[in-house]
């Protein structure tokens, strides 16, 4: 075979290696190429080597014009490749479809159709074409099936992705790759197969117990199943394997709260203070300690916050805790601080009245209830408090007269 003929065939078999997929035109085809087709493919291949894609496109189009319905599929195939190189994915797809209507047993053709669909964000079709390419391969490439599953996941078709990934993961443990198992676990979760997802994650942990990603997946699946205690246990291990992050520490606290272990939640929330010192976060810590029946610690954390920031809500929360603990004077002082920062809060004025009444400061209570009565939402309660304070004053007067 002369050198010119060899080079022409090399150009014929050349296929653009695309960023996501690789494929090759098979050597065996249904019929021999016509001389016009051979020449067009040869010259187009030379033009492509020189990156003269416009010339390659024109040569192939002229061949199609001459041959009409008799045009071999490989001419359309190469024209599609020229379009893909130029990032004309829609044009490429249309030409590939013409090629596959003439000969549909070439894996590379289906694979490039999948890439074109992927570029056009037609992920479901991309997955179908990639799967078709895999089916026609003599030597099955598992990466091709994995890419097809990835397209199905992007198309939000976890059931179809699951079917493909299950096929990949049915081999022996030595041949099944970790990324396949990871994707299978995600597909199971998306498809609502939580039990199988859990089993798959356990397989990942058996093979690589110190990989934080697998522990994070275990956390998520337990949260989905509302098994917050198990999720917290998994997150604790995850946090030991990674550098501390505030998000993970706060999440661990939230999981402890959901699992009914507020004392541990408060400990995690306090750890997060090295990153976050908002008033909301301090309130969160205090709420956890209160849920753990440790009001003294809740008071302590609020006092710590109030040393650096004077916040209405923090003073009000502190006043409420003191009030519930029977510390009426301290409650009154805390509510008074809150009221000084926000005089237009009827609820705080009402609580000042209750605290004053409870502390025996009845005249102060009358002033505070009178102020609270100016607010529509608290008027009824304030009027009742006002009557109670007046009654206490009347009792005191009687005692003095007696």
C-alpha cells in the first residue's frame, strides 16, 4: 500500500478527541468508500491537520452535494467532527444523526452524538447515546458507561443512572472503582433507595475508612432517615478526620439538639465561638443549655456576650431566664437594660411590670404596666397587671394603717 493511501486512511480514521469522551471509527464498515468520498475525506483530513476547518467543512459538504443519498455515513461523521471542533454542537448533532441513519453500529459516532448533546445541555439524550456507544463496543469500556450514568444524573434521572451504575458495581470488589460506588450511593439516595445507599456507603467505608467524603454521605443518609443520633456519631468521626470548620461544628450541635442531647449541642456551639460571635449564636447556646436544664450556664454565656455587645434580644433573654428562676430583681434590671435600648417594645415593658410586681416594687410595676398598656398587643395583659399592682399597693396601705 503506497504512502499516500496510508495517509488518506489515517485521515479517514482520525477523530477529534473531545474533552469528555474519546472514540474511534472502526476499521470494519459495511461497504467500501467511493473514490469521491475517499478523496474528500483525505483532503478534509489534511485541512483539519492544518486547522483549516472551513476548508474541511466545504470539501465534505461538496462531497455530500455530489453523492446525495448515496453519501457514506463516514463523510457525515467527519463533517460532524469538523463542526464539533468549531464548537457548533447543534450543527454537529444534526449531521451525526444523518450519519447514524445510514450506519448505526459505530460506537464512536454514538459517543460523539452524546458529547454534542452534552454541550447542548440535553443530558438525557447524551446519556442514552453514551450507553448506546457502550453497547456497540467490542471491548466494553466501563468509563463510557460511567459517563452515561453521569449524564443521567445531570438530567435528574437517578433511576436510569442507578441501573447503569448497578451494572458497573456488580463485579468483584477488586474491579469496582470507588468513584462508581460513590456515584451509585448518590443515585440510590436521589432515587429514594436509602437502604441500598446505606449499604453502598458502608462498602466505601470498608475500603477507605479514613475518607471524610464517605462519612459525610453517611451523615446525609442518616439525616434523611431522621436518625439524628447516628448522623451525629458519623459527623463526630468526620470532624476528627478533617480540619475543624465552623459549619461542621454547628451542624454537629444541631444534630445533638435534634437527637435530644442539648448539653452536647451547647458544647459544640461554644466551640464555634472562635468563628462566630453573633447575638443569634449566643442565644442558640443559651437555648441549648436551658434545654439541658442548666440555666446557670445559659446566664453565664449571655453575660459573656453582653460584655462586648449591648443587644436588646440578649438582655430580654437574660431577663426571661432570671424571671423563670425567681430572680425578680435581676430580671427587672435585665429587662430595664433591654427597654433602654428599645423603648418601643411593649413586651419588654410588660415583663418589667411583672418583674417589679414579683419583686414587691409595686409603684414601678404600675408605671411599667401603664406603659405596656399603650401597645395594642399587650393592652389586656397590662391592664390586668395594673389591677394586680394597685391591689398590692392597697394591701400595703391597709397594713400601714393597721
